[in-house]
């Protein structure tokens, strides 16, 4: 994608008719909106801007309207999505606001048949993410940082019949370049005061990054390291897809054939299992490396007794040992309420029966109800 003298990557944008761009009114997202708008004009693609009004500070609605006025002046369609729960959030504010943004925007996209949502994360954001994950003891692949493209599963986006690709085309672009792009166009932007609030981890990490710059550890170097690790991650993810195609079956309940799955390298097993847990459990983020290592270690001891050591739980899922026709395996299902094992078993049965070709509506309704209860 090239516009206003600045070029950046547009992975996964294969001839879309419409795309959405997330815009808060800050310099980064406004620059992305401007660049995407020019690209859309050159490629006959309609660009729609989405702003989430979190309602976390006085005047946020006025700011959202100001963003709309700027974008409308460029000729961009703009929609404001209010977060009605913002006023009652008092802890983990940034995390919950971020989750709300993703949920509101991906739901809007799927509801309007749009498959791509562009986000304005840039080079410094990527470097901060790498530092934050390093601090938390992330595994090697976690240090790949934010992915350029991420698929949002159906049950996360909250709609049926579609999905959204989260696309981050600015990960190799500096914040300074984005601001210069706006200045060259005479475009103002809004400064969010929370970006200077040291109560938030990312803000503290930003200050740490500024100190590291003086020692030669620049945002560009950290983002470059993340790209190198991401290339390794891409290779392993393709291997994980191959393993899943040969060893995994099922829909809302997954069945794993132990022999081909456990024959794969441990890093490939970990990626494949993380994907399965996300698909079944509905979580946005995978388990910690330590927890994943313990679960894989338990699975490797697949000759353990189905009766005396039958199952483990992780990330909202139950992984249970099985034996079918003499072959060892595992069943991955959504974890039921811990207070009622009987109800959990019934939910799993309903979910499996719902897949039967006979089309028994009552069983499908039961499965959907059980799933909704797990997500509450």
C-alpha cells in the first residue's frame, strides 16, 4: 500500500470490495485512515472507518464526532460504536477497553459482510509488545510480537456465518513517519491523556524503551527481531496445520489421534494444541508456556490410565484420554461448570449429537445453550 509518499504492507487484502479501519482520533489511526483511503481510491475499494467511544472520560463523545467530521471531509464513511459498559469499569481498564474495541468492531464487520479490519499498531507498539512479553517470561514464539494478520474465530467475533481478519500493515513504520504524514496533509489529531499515565504498563514500557534507545536497543531493532522470529513462527504454524489435518477431527468437540500428533516436534504440538484450545474454549489468548508444557507432558504419557488419570483442564477446555478401536487419543471439549460434572457430561453429549446428520433441532438447541452458558 502506498500513499502520501509512505509505503507499507497490506497482507491478506486479496481484492476486497470493502474494508474497515479502526480509528481513535490519535495520530497513528488517523494516518492509517488517510493512507487506506488513498489506497482504496486507487484500487476501487470502499473504506469504512470505525470509532469506539469508550465513554471513559468526559468529552469522549465529542471527540468521536470530531473524528467523524475529519473523516467525512476526506470522503470516508464513519461509524461510532459506543461501549455502554465503560462507565462501570474500575480495574484493568486498558485491557477491558481493548477487548471491548475488538468485540464491537469485529461484530460490526461480520454483521456487514466485511472480512478485513485494519489496525494502526506501528513499529514502537511492536517493540513495546516484545518488551512486555519478555518481562512476562514469554516463550520464543511470543517474542514474535503482534501478528501482521490474525484470524478472529466466529465465536469470538460474536456472529455466525463469517469471520474477520485483523490486519496490521504499519508494524514496520515508525510513529514519527505517521505524524509527518498527517502534518504534510495539514491534518490535526487528538492526544489521549492516558498515553502519559504511568499507572498503565504499556506507558511504563514506553519510557523503558526510550531509555534503551540511548543504549542502542532501538524500537527498529526490537521490531526487526520480532519479524525474524515471526518468520520462524510462520514455518511452525504451517507444520502445525499439517499435523492438525492428519491427527484432528471433529467440530465443537475435537478428537486427537495420539500417534501422529505426538510424533510431531514439541513446538509444533504446542502451536497445534493452542489453536485447538482457542477454537474450543473461545479464549483470545493462549495459555502460558509453563501450563502448555505441563499439559503436553501429560499427553506424552499417553499410556496413562484412562480411569485413574483421565483428564486435564486448561483455557476453558477439558482434554480427556480416550481409547477407540485400540488406538489411544484425546478428546478436547469445552469445560463445563466445575460445580456440576453431570451437567458438563450432558453438554458434551448434546454437542456431539448436534453434529449428527439427522438434524435433530432439540439437540442443536441444547448444544447452543450449553455453549452460551460456558461463555457467560
